[in-house]
C-alpha cells in the first residue's frame, strides 16, 4: 500500500520539467507537503504524511524531476542508523526525499497519502 503511493508520486513527478516543494502545514501529527510548478498561483498535488514521528529537512526545496522524489528505505544501514538515532517505534516508515542538489530529507511517519488535485490560490 505505502509503496504503491510512493510509486504514484514518483510517476507524477516525472510529468513536470520543474517542480518545487513546500511544507504547507503540520498539525495534529499530519504533515502536508505541496508540490507546484508555480506557487504564486497554485499547487499541483499534495503528499500527506500521517502520524509523523520525525521530520529532518528543509521547509522548501526544488526537486530533480529526472530522479525519484521519494523512496521508502527499510533494512538499509541508513534506515537502521535513523531508527537508532531517533528511537523510531515499530510501525513507522522512513521516507527519503531528494532535492535537485542531491541532498536528502527524511520523514518518519506511519502512512502517506497522495492528494492528486490542483489547488488554486485565486478565485
């Protein structure tokens, strides 16, 4: 289920020549990251992380649309180190997100949802 959503997000990202991401809101352990071609007018879709445990990264960044935006990392040395450092509880998933500079951000959460609709900032 989670991997299916991650795959849909990555398929969506490659549709765009340019994509910016921004932490839209964080409330009641739900993190919403919006993705947009132009944040002045709209955003194209949202990634909603449910029951967030840890956030490691920037608030705004640009994606390299030729690479995977998001990955689930499990069982790797990287995931094990994050689990130890942040004392991640069983049932949480480590999501790894990239930016165009090759840096990585991490979100540790129970689940993820893709909201695939354009949200306009004007009427």
